[in-house]
C-alpha cells in the first residue's frame, strides 16, 4: 500500500513539473533584503521575529522578513503566480513544498566571509550554495534526478548581495580592517572578483535565469543619514561605493553571460530604482524618503526596530520601513521595475521579457 501511494505521489509531482504555468520554481539567495525567515532558526542578533516587523503581513505577525509586510521575493512570487517560497531551514519545507523552490537568504551576510561577523551565526553565501546542493538531493529523491535537474534549470533565481560588504564591513567602524587593507576602488574590485566566483558556481549548480540586484544608494538609508548626515543629504562616500560597485557588477555579469553563451544573468539597477523615489518621493506617493517608519533617533535611523520604537501610523507613505529596509509599498515599486522597466534599469532585459521568452521555449 505504501509503495502504491508513493507511486501516485511521484506521478502527481511529475505531472506538476510538466505544467509550465506551475512548473517555475523560485530560488532566493542573499541578505536581509530577501531573507524570509531563515535567521529565525539561528542564534544571531540579525533577526526580525518580533513586532512591529510583520505588522502588515497577512497574519499581522512577524515572520523574519525585514519588512512591515511582504518583501521582494514574496512580490516576485505573486508575479509568477506561485506561493511564496519557504525558508530553507523551515521544518515545513517538505514533500510537495520543495517543488515550489526555497529561500536560502540570511540577514547580515555579504559576498565576503568576514562581512557580518558581528551578527555571529548567519548563513554565509558559501553555505547557502551548499544548502542548495542539499536541496537538489532532496528533490532528486522525491521526483528523480532528471526531473530535479529540469526543475532547477527552468527555475528563476534571485540573488541580492553586496550592500553589507560596505555598511557592515568596510564602513562599519572608522579604520576598519578592510579599509586599512584596501582603498575603496581596490576593495570594490576584490568584492566583485569574489562575487563573480559565487555567480559562476550558481551557474554550475544549474541556474539558468538569475536576477542579480546591485546595491542600493547606501549613503541615503536612514541609518547612514543618522550617523553621517547633518543636513539630510546622502553621504557622498557611501554613495561613491555604490557608484563604483554597480557598473562593475554589470560588467562581470556580461562576462559570465558571454562565457555561458546565453543571457543567464540579468542585472537590476537597484541604485537608480531607489534614487528615483529618494530624490522625488512625492511622485511615488511617499511623504518622506529620509525618515524610517520604525526606529529611534535622527531619521529613526539608530538601532533596531523594536516594540519600543516610534512607529508611523501609515506605512504606505514611507519609503523606508526601518534603518536599512524598504517598506512593502517601496518593494512593490521596485518589483514593478524588475518586471517592466527599460534597459536603463534592467540589463539585458526585464523580468516580463524573460518569462515571455521562456514560456515560448
């Protein structure tokens, strides 16, 4: 009887994988911009598992997302017509749920292994890739190796890395170890060279469509305004980091695509997307792009968002939720750009174009 039920389940799972509208799995790697709860299962200070995080989530409770509600991967999943992927460490990621994909992201991490050491136990990017290999073994045992490979090859991937290598490493403290070791242009080159290896490894592991987000305008987030700005103007040094880093990221993705002979990697100009509503918040319906909704101190940019923090009553008119992270509404604007923006924002094409192309294949 057990064998018969197993066969039925395998048949059902294989059937799902062969239906294009349902087949596209989604995999997420990176930091707190895309973590949807992995850090809840770790002994780390980089966590979002208490209110008011999640206040506007459907359950009105914290989930580990660094948002008042949904984050970037959730909103992309909506566009894919799929349920949100579960955190890889979630005990609920079993059976059929595995076929939806998985989120491996962990708040606090960077491209470099020494980024985020102050947060203690977080899932470095090398470990995220190891978990992805483990995931593939689990799916292989569920539906067979050929179907597992097809699921991965046809999946959409999202990776968000790099910002923490600046704000939680190079610029974390004055005269940090990395800033003594490298001047900024050389540090950017070092981070980029390491990132290229990570992305090449992701391709080796089967990724064929990967959305890579550049860093946002690091000097404009409420945390940096609180620490570095007397006038509310973006910090020029941290802005320079993004201005050096993002064009180099586009270059290495172009090189990787050339090596692969296909448009595997697509870059999102998160810097420009954010700067649009930072420089003209009213055009997007925001009352401020400087003050965080939740926090304390100047611009609500100091420390963590906690139950003791001041909290704005209407999250939809704030661009920033906490000291570093956008509100759900800002995330929705960003994902809309992922989907439909011109090559000024998305290179070499936007996500809608990718989905339409892949649907025809």
